[in-house]
C-alpha cells in the first residue's frame, strides 16, 4: 500500500499523537517521563527556530530568547504570585518584545549576518544577567523558579507532562496555521525571491519582523516551560549549546517543514540518551556530528524525506531488475 505525502503526514501525526498520549502509561520511570517533558519543550524551541528559517532568516543566538522568556516568567511569578501557567506566556511576550527591538535594528541583514548578530546578542544578554542585573537574577548562582505544579499534588509529574504536551500541540498547530495562511505564503515568497515578493506588494521588512517576533515568543515559551519544570534558573541557559541544538534538530529533521523539528528532536534525543547510557562522554558530540554530516550528504531535505527516498530507491531497483 502506497500513501501520498499528505496521507503520510496525516497518519504520521495521528500515530505520533497516539504514542505521546499513551507512552506515560507504558512506563513508571520518572526519568523517562522527565526526558519526555524536556523533549516536548525542545520540540517547541526547534519549531520556533524553524519558523524563523521559514521566512528566510537565520539565528545562532536563539538561546537569548529562550533565556529571556525563562527569566521574565520566573521574576513575574515571584513578584506577583501568579501561577507559572500564566507567567509562561507573559515571559514569552517579553522575549517577543525584545525580539522586535533586535529585529528593528538588524532585520534588513542577510541570513548569516543576522545569525551572527543574534549570536552576539545572546552573549550580551548573558553578560548583563550576571553583572548589571545580578541583584535581580542572582548572577551566576541563579535563582529558584516556581514549579509548574507543586510536588505535593498526587501524580503531579503526569499532569505536568500532559500540560506540556497540550502546549506543544497548540504551538505546532499555531505554526501550521501560520504556514498555511497568507502570512506563511509571504514568508515563503520572501525566502525564495525577495525581489519578486516586493514586486507582488509584500513588504519583506514587515514580515521578517513579524517572523522574528513570533519565533522569539515561542522560544520564550519553551525557555519558561523548561525552567518551571526544573525549578531552578541559571545563566547557563544562554549557553552556545542551547543556541545550536534547535539548529541541529531542524537540519536533521527537515528544514522548513512542520514535522522536521519534531522528528529531528525525537531522533537525536533518543540517540543522545542511548550514547549517554553507554558511558560515552565527549565522543557523543563526534557521533552526532558524523550523523549530521551523513544526513546532509544523503538526506539534504532531512529525515522527513526518507520515505520518498526509499520509494525512489525501490523504483530504481525494480527498473534494474
């Protein structure tokens, strides 16, 4: 039985959703449940970066918005007493506002020039966090962050998992809607040919700024979710690793696709944890690097294109026979 691309996407989504809903009932391991929560959070983060790339922009400093959302949410929750389930979105709004300010200054830059600016911005934000803002942020020592749910609530881990899953699904659904809307078409037109987009009446600066704001908002949601899940916040959140992981996930899964960030995050997280279980330390980075190189060479469109590649290989194989 052969399925077309739309059918594969539909049944793949249904299967993934079914697995995500049922998997907590298949294990009583808190380690696995915690890993699943973090995986869902990084799916949001990777999807946020992918949305920016969908508009033809690049970022090597998305950890800045990840961290700003986390710090803003934590501080708002601590000062106001509002539940983290609300401050997550308020903190993300602060990240989006900062994203707009950054976008206003450099949104006219080409992809990798913009990427270097965002990389520098992440370093600046981390420096400010541990210096001038240290009385508020706790400097390098960090600060406690209110948990999403109190550990005193029976089954709080399971409730928290499904809450994060719901936010992840809502985030992906919002991105799908954006991609299919006129805004998404404008993003795509700008990415493919800016001159033709201008000729069609599309303002590249306006739409790139919008993409930057939306991406920063979702990155802020992811950062706030992670910190309220862990319960403690440090400036290491702005680290280079947190800027490069979403890039890695998206490239492996499939750049510019809705399912690419999901597939890339799940596959690479599983591989990473399996390597960690074997006791491999620095070698993990080498192995992941080799996997990425092979994926770029043999699957330039990412793992999402694997079914099509297999079908093409079968067709060529049958012709030879």
